[in-house]
C-alpha cells in the first residue's frame, strides 16, 4: 500500500467544511481509484471555536496558516481562505517554496499573482491547481487545460457569477426592479451586504482573467479587463429584450480578434432558446469555441459547499495520481504578454434604449446621428409613454417621455459611443441612454 | 528534447482525416505544452487510393491494420475504423499485447468488449483511451474519469445521438412527419441509408453502456439496456408536448435506484426552458448528477471530423504527458457486476396519447382502468378529431376518432403497462396507444 496523501487545510468556511465532509464520505472510493488514501493531518482557520458544518476535533489545529503551509507532515496545502493579499498569499508562497502541492479556490489571488505563483510552482516541481476558483463545480479548468489542447481557442465566455444571474433571473421572471431583486438576493444569502464585488462585475473579471490565460497562453491581465456591472439594468430592458427574442445575462468574454484579445465583462443580450439563455438562477455556464471542437458548453452550480468541494477534490485526485501540470497549461515563463484589443474596436450589434420627449423630429434626429456613424438599424420600436422617470414631470400630458428601443446591425463600440454622445448633445433624451451589447452565439 | 510520440493511425475516413489535419495544424503547440512532438509514422485503411480530406503520402502505408497495431516503430495505435468484431478488435488486442497505447473512437467495440480490453491494457501497463467514443467533441469521459471522482453519481443521461436529435428538431420546428424528417436527415448525410442503428437507439445504447460503467464502477452491460427508438414518434406527440411545456428528445439514461441501476434508451419528454430541452439539431449533451457537485451539463458537437478529432487529440495529449488511467476509472478487475433494475419498476410520470372513438363513456372507461392501477392524472386533454388515422374511416362524421392526451403523476412502468393493456382490451382505442416517459430534470 503506497503512502497516504497528507493534506493541510486552511480556511474552514462553507467550502472548507464541504471538503472535509466529502473526504469523510468518499475517501475509500478515492483510495481505490487513485491508489492513495487521503488524510487530513492538520487544519487552520481564523477561529477554532466557530460553529461549523464539519467535525474538526479529529485534526491537528494550527493557528498560523503560513506555518501549516510549510508543515513538514503535509504533502498538499489546500487554501480555502480567499483574498488576494496578506496571509493567503504568504501561505501559498510558503507552501510552494517548501515543495508542497497547492490546491486553491482563490480566484482573487490568482487573478493578481497567478503568473508569479505558477513560476514558483514550476521551480519547485509541484502542482498549483485551481479548478474551484472558476465556476464552482463546473470542470472548466481541466477541460481547457487538457481536453481542448488540440484546439486554437477563438472565444471563451459565460455566466460566471451566480449572484448576478440570480438577480437577472428574478427581474425577468417576476418583473422585479434591480433594487428589489438585489434585496431578495441579500436576504437569501446570495449577495453580500456590500454587493459591489459581485454586481459590479469584479468577481466575474477575476474568473475571466484565469480563463483567458488558459485559453490563449497569455499572461494574466486582470487590470486590462473592461468591466461593467448590472446596476443600470432596468426592468424595461429585461422586458424589451424578451420582446426582441433575447435574455439578459452578465457575461465574461475573452475573444481573439484581429486587434488582439478582447477581455470584457458586461451585461449582454443572448438569443433565447439557447442553453446559455436558459441558464437561470445561481447556475453558471462556460462556452468555449475552438477551431476543431467548434463549441463546447459546460454548466452547473457555480458556488456552494458541495459543488466547490467536488472541484477541490478533482484537483487533489490529480495530485494523488501523480499528474502535475503547468498551472495555466503553458509554462509560466512561456506565457506571452497579453495583447489587449481596445473596447473601441469591439464589433457587434447593440441594443439602445433612449428615453425621449414624444415630439416631432426626435426620431429623425436620432436616426441622423446613427447614420453619421454608419450605423444601420435592424429594428426600432417606440414604447408606450413612460411615467416612471425620476425627476421628469410628465404630469397628465398625453405626450410624456417615451422609450425608443433600437437594435443595430453590426458596428463598432466607438461608433456607438460617438452616436450616443451626439444624441445626448442634441438634448433629445431625458435620461442617460441605455446601451447593452448583443453577444452573438 | 525528449523523443517524439510515434502514432500509427488505422482508419482514414472523416475522423481519421480530421486527426491528420489537426496534427498538422497544432503539433508545435502540443509539443510546447506536453514536451513531446507528435509524429504520425504510419497509416492504414481499406483503400489507399480513395480521395480524402488529408494528404497521406507523407506517411508510411501499411495494408494490414493488425500489423500496424504491433509495428515496432509506433508508441500509440489510433483506431478509427469502427465495428465491434473482426479486424478492429484484433488490431486493438494486438496493440495492447504489444505494449502500445490505444486511442479509439470505437464505441461498438468497447460496449461489447470494453472490460476484457481494459484488463488487457492494465496487464500491459498502457492506456486505452476513448474520449471520442462518447458524444464526439464533448469531454465527458475525462470529466467523469477525473473531475467527478469526489462524487457518488446518481444519474448520468443525455442526448447522445445527433441523427435522432436532428430528426426530432425538424419535426418540432417544421411540423414534419417522422418519415419526412428522416428523409431530410438522409439527404443531408446525417442518417445512413439503413438508419436503424441510429433511430432505433442502438448507437445511443453503445455510448450509454460506457458512461454507466464510468459512473457507477460496474461492468459494461450493453445487452441489458432497455432500448426503444424514435420511430413511433408522431407529429401529434411533438405538438402535444409543446402545449404541455415539454420537448421530445431521445435520451440515454443510467440511474441508480433502490432496485439496482436502470439503463434505458427511449424518447422522453423534458421540460422546456432548460439547457437539455434547448439542445437542438445535431448537438449532443450529457448531464451528470453527483452527491457533491449536484449537477453538471456538457454540450457540444456530438460528431463530425473536427470535434471528434479534438477528442482523439485529448486522449493522445494525455498519453504524451505520461498520464495513464484505468480506462473505466476503476480497475477492470474491480468493476462490480452490473446490478440491473428491471424496467417494470421504473418510477416516473408518463405521457399517454390514446386515439379513441368520440363516444359517451370512453373517457370514463379509460379513467377507471387508470384508477385500478392507482395511477392518478395530472392533466387530461381531448384534442380535435383526427382525420389522418390510416385504416380508420372517419368519413364526414362529426364524431370521428379523437386524441386524448394524459399526463400522469408519478407511477411505475408496470402499472402503466397493465392499464394500457386493459384499455386496449376494452376496445376503446382505434390505434396502438402512444406512451412516452417524462424525464424529471
């Protein structure tokens, strides 16, 4: 019988407790499959006495995660604390330097320091595995690092944040406003008291940064991602999208273009009756397009104790089998610099919703501004008068402000921005125009 | 620089040619990622002179695939001939016995001889990889063999045959009859001149047999799969399903039940507005439910040169990296005997469509027969009179045969079969009743 694989686990929140439960439930099966018995030898967390969904008295307690990371008794350091700087970073570095394999769910840490940590892992001949850092239980890291190696990737994109998808689903299904849907998500524990990190798109951007490096063999470039959250999505947009055959999702997209790689996080419209459009609630999904495989989609639970523990275990099993990969598929020293494609060059169709005074000539004026930028329209719909624009007194006038919704043919981001600036300058709009990109599938 | 990985490729049809093109396109990238250069040293096929989508003159030609399989110069035998007996089987056996790794897309061979071949691979310390045998470009074998090892699997199911899904999609979208949709699929090259293998469900059953073994650690039991094809699906069923909120798909399902493992291939209704329901045309999808991961879905192209070549390459890359697995995740000698759950015990809801004379008392008679089997109904809808029942003269009578569509609450297969037999015995139905299982998602 070969030696057991000895684990040190730092971070005993929801996910850490889930990993302990999974090991308890399936250690025997995993030993039969991999030839190595998993053994948790020590654990660490901020507060030993905290009530948890796992029994931890069986394990040696270590106060300092950094000490645990280099503990002579462990083979694998499982980092489930989270956070991009400070103790988690120190601990992961210490583990790698001490020749320990590292399994982590820490997307923020990797989005900021992934390349440096990969170099450290490679220098020390150990694994740095992070399946749980992207899209919870969905095995997208393994699929990209292994299954799709025979492909040149064109685009990787998806719904990577369950909080936003929950909010958008609620707005769609119940006609809720953004604020009410957010409150509901907070009450149900899907959103934090300060929800900015999720609804502002930053969590999605962390995950996207990792997928981009895996897909294109480039350095991680988190701070070069265009990030726009879902805060400005109105019930009127969800409703208009529905009428036009679309669903609204917060997407993370990394795409190879002739100008470089676009990395963008923003609300987007996707065609109804497609698997991505039918990904609801807290589910995540990731789509990958390659030159041979064409397209592959993976979906599942993007968070939660069980799914995330399943992903952590996938990483541990890989180590138990003795399979060590370059963390981002390409050796860290050979990752190419990230070639950024500016958002101005983004090509696509756009949804525009302009709230305007219902007066003669307004539509003509708008159409002229679009034509000046060579933007042609696929459709234009004038909606019923609005009576809910804050600060706009529409009193009893029959001709209060109305919503004009347009879908453009393919154009560029810079053309749209120029046209919208000109339209705003003309004074026809009574509120900031809404612009949502349409993602072609 | 380590040695190149030397490949011998038997079978140069669509997939074989695709693999050669992929190697030409991406050999350098793969060498950089795996440390080994792929080199095709020899090829074999039935007819050397045949026109192909790949240039083969650069490779040594071997007439006999079995000779190629044990050629001293090759490390990996890539079997893309297909067929469950004869030369492909002999060649794969010869390769394994000669200590060559085998990569194959041959689901029929594995469904019939997978356990014996796995034993042979394990005895010789080589890989027997078959990602391309199940669901084309979708990386489901890797995901089950590696990513989901921390789970007890409850159910694995999906749309595993593109031909059937294409036919059902056409029936749904264009109201085509089954015969017309089949003719269209044949004209487009999606279906063979003799389509029985696809539309009868046998191709799906081959793939399901492999997934079942992977999921549950049991021996492959192809002959014990319940198989029902799509030949009896009528336009009326597609239409009724739509009205009731369902889509019709041919599913392969393997499910752990209290009576053992159910393995079944049959048309099934799945709820609309779910990713599986929105899997259209020649696309495939696979869903896996585990105790920790909850549910994971993978979808993509289930066939075709590019996607299948991508899957073959995933298997080759694994070998290039030196990662060798038990083919079915569990050592072949430790796979448990397959514990069959009989179809009679299958629990679920059912769709029934009975074509009956529009006479007083018929519905009451049917309802009585259902009640006798303790089957309760979720809904019952009487459709407009039918005028298209062959052999039934409905002339100008206002009261010709009508379709009665029922959805049952959960019951068992044997209860449904008994109720239907009794209803047929009563002489109320003018055609064989239609029964379609509803798969709960």
